[in-house]
C-alpha cells in the first residue's frame, strides 16, 4: 500500500494473518451428512394375559366404552317428556281423589273375565249389518217372517253411554283409565254412583276400542 504526501512517497506493507479455524464454510446443498446409527430393539412378544386392543376413531368406532347407557343424553320426543313430567307431578303434588281413581284400574285376572263376557256382545261390523238389512228386505218382499231384531250388544260413544246411564238403562259401564284429556270422563264415575249403575275402570282405551271395531273408546256399556 503506497501513500503520497507532497513529493515523497511512502510505502507500507500490510500483512494479515488468516486462520482457517475461525471461518467455516456453509455446507453445499444436497450434501449428505453421516447419520448416527440408532440401536434397534428386539421385537417384544405379545402378552397373552393383556392383549393389545387398539382403538378405532372412525365413525362408529371405539370412542366410548361399549354398553354404556346414554338414555340420559337422548333428546326424547315431546310426548315422552310430557308423560314423564306428568308422572313426576303426580308424585310431588297431592292428586285429587276424582283424578286418582283412574290410576286404580282392575287387575289382569278380573279384566280377562270382563272382556271374555263383553266379547259375546260385540256389535256387528258394517258388512254384517249390510247383509242383515239385505236379508230382512228380501224376507219382507217374499212375504216371509222377518228375522229377529239385533240382540243385545255393547253400546259405545261418550254421549250415548251418558244418556243410557241417566235413563238407568245401562247395566255395566267400563271406563278407560288413559283418556286424554281426563276431564272427558272425570265426572262419569260420580254419575254412575248417583244413578246406582255399576262401573269399572279398565286398561285401556285401545282395548275397549277393539271390542267395538274402533281404534279407541273412552267408555262402553251393556244394556239390559
């Protein structure tokens, strides 16, 4: 390196020392470094007393223990919730006797005897009635004696049964225990007691309905 001051020239020698240990070069791309050898473990034998059961997290897999009751977490239909709430209210409130009597239906053996009796007095079906009217008309047209009138049969329908009780024509009244709303038949036992007509509270309205070829029946009766 030379420096000029005026008419004189000075020369200085600059020396630098380079140590290769101070600077390290960046590794080239794609260079492979030697991997350390990892010691491999010997395969362990499966324990027969405690077999491994790996879980499956797919749809329908082993997310929860099998057989656990999850009915508490089910959103039940509205009618199920209503009937459960009604049962809780019946337990917590003092139920009036006129309503509570509908929880005391007759037993299974008594009900079997009553329904065996009523099966003998089932009303005729629409087809049987049509056939009977046709035979009666044919007999009258031929001048023959008309067949006998309709024998005693079960009367049904809330208004019809009420009228028969008021006229004291009903001999036995059956009232369903599960009529909804209960106010439809709430007064019927009191009316039967007043008119001295025997009555029974039975299970259930669908069973009474089958007697008279209907889906349901709130009350049926036998006449004398």
